């Protein structure tokens, strides 16, 4: 018996449920593509901004940089659902002014970097600077908005 015959032989309520389930399954990939899970930083200033991010995973602390974000644009720093609750951001404009910093000291480098660990930054040839903490809670994605005047609040979603 062909599939169409099997479906036709089902009672009407089962056929409707089967059609609804099939419709849901076909629409799921489209919905998933439309949803975006990531950690984004938006540059609301009129200057190019360099961004570094820090996070803690099972293996320990990691800092990465630099993402160059042109004026009035956004960039995904971490793509996909967030795996940590807390993320740490440091940003400065191209002239080293208008810093978005905080009290959590992590290691950075002048050029592109990915650094493991947060201890002995200077001894290891890195710089130490303060990052701002963002508590993302249980969210799968998060957005930080950088403005002309750095704010003291813990983050925007």
C-alpha cells in the first residue's frame, strides 16, 4: 500500500494531526535560520572601535581580540548560543580614547590575540586591562551597545 493510501485510510482527526505535524516540521528549519543566537557588540559612536572579549570555560579563562567595529554598526563576537553565563568586554576607539572598561583584570595584546589564563599578564608579555562584566543569565544571545559616553551599567540586552 502506498503512503497516500495509508494516510487516506486514517480517521479524519489523525489525518489532520499528521498534516499539522508535517507542517510544523517543514517550517522548523526556516524558523531556526531566522533566529540568531550570538554575542553582539554594537558601536553607537562615530568612531571605529576595537573590541576584546573575555570568558571562562572549563579549561579556564580566555581573552580574544581585536574585532574592529565601524561607526554605527554591529558585529557578532561569538556566534551561536552562549555557553557561558558571564562575558567580559573591553573596547576603545582607534585613538585609544573613549574606553569601555571595568574592574575585572584580564590580559590583552596590542595586535590580534587569543590568550589563555589571566595571571601574570605582564610577565607573559601581555598587557593587563580592566574588562566590564556582563551577566547574560540563561539567555542564548546578548547584545552590548557602546555609546559615546561609556556607561556604568552592567549591560544591555
